[in-house]
């Protein structure tokens, strides 16, 4: 799609974030989707199989003719496929499912499209890079953007020309999530290499720098595998941290940041005609600010604020049930130690 | 600055057409290619437009897609438009259904925790604005504006297609998207939260 109309906003962090690379959780449900697809398959597969009968089907249709009943059955996929073939031929201008008689053409289109896709895929950088499709000289292409593992600061940038000098060891790092609920864990994964050669059997430490502190500390360790990779689980997080991988020899990967989302829960109790709503913030700290907002039409209006007590709770008093339901939202304001968090509740109508 | 594209988008721009044809021929890999390329965008769109159950609406959307896939005619661009049109209709249906449900005073069990929050200055230093933050910010816009941005920026549909989906003109869509993005850039949302 052309982005001409969006050009003034392409540097906007919000637009960049909206178009950020896909996150793993956004691909959850793949199995269910595939299951749905499979359930839709049998009719199509049956049709393709019978289409291969070809001439036999054409003979059958001559005997049946094109009665109104046949045409109606066509739309319900109730006819034998050869019959449908012929009906399709007769009703082709109608916006009905593609006829099996087009299947051969369809397969050719598939083949052509697949070849185009292979050429497109070859233009996209992958690692390890795929071998060139042919041995002759080809114009160099700039690899399309991919999500690269974060490179160590010490790793030389890839160059278009070969670099004869022996490369220094380098270590990539990637984190399984940049945002976790309080007490959540993340996995740091990385790869230790010298140039393109993996460096197996090296001890790697995961180190964290919690928000508000100035000293890195090692929290887990392991050894690189035969392919130079390492995967380390970081202990449960209760505040924002920076993480990195470190070798025993002092090679340090780039830092990655992980923010912690406190968990808010709301409970209520009657107090005359009012409701006392207690907010518990797991991951919040005494003194953290809570804000109560009420939905008025499409806008949220701030109506009160409070702060967390020593037991990590705060309270608000709201009117009891009235003529219409009222929606509320409590926001725990972000601090250096955690990101903001929300909980919503509603007081129903009388 | 060149436009940022995700891995999936970069890879699939070249082969979505092929994947579509293969999926229509009953090929699972083709369907999965389509799904993996479009599901994340669909979810992000529905997190702005699809109420409190975007995953359910997305599932309903794909259900209709697989049911009608064989009859679909068009290329990957047409498919994308078809997919988001279905999603929009399913989201509207879900909204009507929600409106009929009784409300109760309940504690949210956390489903919103990951969806609605605002970045602190500290976070912006520590990390770029996350997609969750951006979606939460987008939801502070009036619904009609949020929908335009979601379709244009998230779903990556061109202006004319967005106009066709929402029943407007390309000019109005262009102006609406600009106005919305300018509003967001100036201070993360309109006057959604007012201090009394």
C-alpha cells in the first residue's frame, strides 16, 4: 500500500508502535484456525478428485440437463462434482464459487505464484542465508527488513565486501517479552559467535539491572550449545529491569528492557447507598498514585485520586446503583519501577 | 525514513498471492501463511475496534473466511479488504450483543492489564513505545477516528479501500486519519480524561 498520505507521521513513535513487528502472543490460536480450515476442506478435496474423472462427468451432465432443481442444488454443493462442473460452465457469469473446471488453470496460477513467491523470498534476508538459486553473477539486492536478533555492540556491522580480518567474538540477545505481568518471567536467548562460527561450551550469564539500582547482578547462567546458542530464564520480575548476557570473559551483549505490569484487582462492599471499592495492586508500592475515572459518554472523566497504602491497597467510594449503569476505571500511574495498569468495573442500574 | 515493516509483512508481500491461491486449493500451508500474515494485524485492529473480546471476533472472522474462501475471487489485496470488512461486521455484531448483556459490579480479572496503560517517561527511555501502549492510546480517540486509523495504519488498507469500508470518501478518510494522528502526536489523545 502507498504510504504517501502517512509520510508526515512515519517517524511518529505511535505509528511505529502500531506497525511494530509481530509479537508471539499475536499468533496464538494457530491450531484452532488450522482446525477450522481443515473442517472446511472435505468438500473441496472431493470435488478435485472427481474433476480428474473429466470426460465421465461431462457425459453424466448430458443426461441430467439443467433443470431448476439442478441449478438450485448447485448452490448448495449437493450435486456430484461433474454435474457441478457443467452447471458452473452454464452459470459462469454468476458470482458463485469457482468451478472445478478451472482447477487446472488454478493450479497453473498456483505454480506461477509460488515461483514468484520463491523469488520474493530469496530477496528477503533470512538466517542462515539461503544459497543463491543459480551460480551466475546476480545483481546484489538489499535484504528486506527482518527482525534481526539484537547485535552486540562489539559486533562489526555487515559489510557488502568480504572482510579478511579475523572477526571478534560477538553475542546476540533477544528477550521473549518486553512487557510481563508482575511475577512473570522472561527468557533471554542469544548466540555467541566469532564471525559465522558458533562458539560452543562457553559459560554465559544473564544479568539484570532493576529499576532504581545501579549495579548489575547475575541471575542465571548456562553454557552455549553446539550452535553457540544459549537460552536463560530470568527469575520472576517484580519491577522494570534491563537485561543482558555476559560471558565469563567479559563480552557483553546489548541491553534489553523489560517492563512490569502490576496486577490490579477490585473488590467492593456496600456502605449505605454507596459502594466502597478497594483496589489491590500487586506490583505497586506504597505511595503509588491511583486515579479513579468515570465514563461519561465516550470520554473518561477523572473524579478522584488516591495512593497505595502500606498493604498495597487503595480505596474509593462511589455512588450505589442508580438509574443507569456507571462504568469506572482505576489506573495505577506508572512509576520508574512499573508501568501503568488498569482495572475496570461497573455499578449496574437499580 | 523508510517505512518499517514486520518480518511477516516483508516476507509475505511477495507470496500472499500464492498463499491465497494455495489456500483456495485446499493447501494448509497456504492458509497458514495467510493467517500468520494477517492475524496479528487483525487482532490489533480488533483491539481498537472489536470491544472486549477481540480474539473471539477474530475467530468468528476467520470462520467466515474459511467457509467462503473457495468462492472468493481476487488477489491478496482484495483478500485483505475482504477480511477486514468481515471483521468490522463481526465486531459490530459483537458490540450489539454486548449491549444486550446485563452489567454487574465485578472485578476485572486482569484481561485489561496488558491492554490499557500509558507509557511513563522512564519507559520511553527504557524502551520504545510498545504496540499495547499505542493501541491503548488509539482507543482514546473518538470511535470513528480510531476506526479510520486502525484500518489505514494497522490494517494497512489504502485510503480508497478504507473509504469503501466505512462508507466515506477518500478525501474525508485522508483528512480524518491526519487529524487523528496529529491529535495523538500532540498529546496522546483528545480530551478523554478531564480533571474536574
